[in-house]
């Protein structure tokens, strides 16, 4: 199966993109997984950490970024399945199995969305506009991923901070979500807000026969470079999280503050490739291993529950 994982947090500056890029690299390099990284953040940090701006500008001019794909998905273009593969940037950093779907500074046309939804509602005679919106929200990112998801073991979605249309649609297209965080009070608030929003999203899209199959994979902490700040808040934050979440939802791997992680961006390469012997590189490798272990446990648990439900239905 393909594991689609949304990397998200309501708060920015928590190491989300760095985590997305290096986790994707480790899964491809050390575990021979076929990985697609999708840059859904209009800051395009994931894209620009893996290629020079000139290369990105060329892709944008050639309409080989997510903006073109998302706008075609909005318009329900029948040619979309043929166009998606051509937008994928293969063998990122010459690493086999690691591909990138480049982002864009402007992912979709808001007027086009409004126009389409208004037209759809009129055509269907819908009096409940929320239903039209929910269908659109659920299908938008899914339409982009469906033509190529069978080609990958992992699809990692680097979402923007906050909770916009693209992030909600990405969550609905995912099996799991992973929350990057820092041991700071504001980061904790971001986690709590996100959990409330996701619970509401799942409830909104729940039907009489199906539920949204979206599960938290866990919370990963990146430690601050300010040791005083980290020490002051770490215990408080962990105490609160242990009250709200089970131990299984808190990754044991912590990402240390390592200047080499930032330096690697200058070479448009993840730190695990640019400087593999550093503390940051080793922690990302450990994180990839822990991620695979968590997914294995969750998959087996879910399969067992499904079997029990099937047997109960037969009885």
C-alpha cells in the first residue's frame, strides 16, 4: 500500500519542512522506499531546499509545478492524469527513489474556485452549499495524487502552517498526519488547535456508511538552539502532552539543534546527504526507522480490527 502522510501544524517555525525533506530522503536512501515529496506550502521552502531558484523558475515557466495541476483539478480537466507525471521532478539530488512535486508561490486561483462552486451548486440545484464545498474539498488534492500514488511507497505532503483549503484537502487525501513541534508553549497551543480542527474535519466528512480514515502518526520534537528556553519549557510541554496523548503518539526520536541542517540548504541538498555524519543526520535516520516501526504496528492493529468487524458482521 501507499502511505500518504501530511506534515502539519497550526504554528510555523517548528521545523516542518526540514523534517519533511530529511524524512523523505532517509526513507529512500536507507530503506529503499519509493518516496514522493509534495510541496503544498506557498513559501516553497521544500522546493528551494532541493533545487536552485533558477531551476524552479524554469519549471514554473514550463507549467510543471503544483499550481498548474491544482488549477486543472479545480476545473476537472480530463487530461490531468496524463499531465501529473510530467510535473514530477525525478531523482532529487540524484537519489534513486526520491521524487519531488514542486510547489508554487501561488497554488490556486481563488476566483476560479468561487466561480466553479457557484456554477456546480446552480447546476445541481443544491440548497446546501456546504455539501458542494465538502465534496470539492475532499477531492481536490486527491485528484492530483491518484494518477501517481501507485508508483510510490510513501507520499509526504509538506503542508503550509495554518488551516487553509489546501491543507484540509491534503489531510483528507492522507492516511496519517505527523505533527512537527518544538517544546514551547505556543507550539503546544498549535497542536491543540490542530487536533480540534482535524476532529471537526473528520466529523464533517463522515457519512452514514464511511468514516474519514485519517490517523495521527505522532508528534516529533525539534529541540531549540536556545538551551535555556528548551530546558525551561520542555518538562512543562511534555507533561501536558502526556496528559492528552498516549506514549505511542510521541516519537522517542528528538531532532537536535544542528547548524549543519541549515548549512545543507546552501548546497540544495538534505543534511543526510550533504553531511551524513552529523547529529542532525543521525537523528533523521533514527526518525525514519521509528516511523516505519509505528506504521507497521498501526497497520497490523487496523487489519486486526477490520477482521474482527467483518466477523462480527457475519455473525
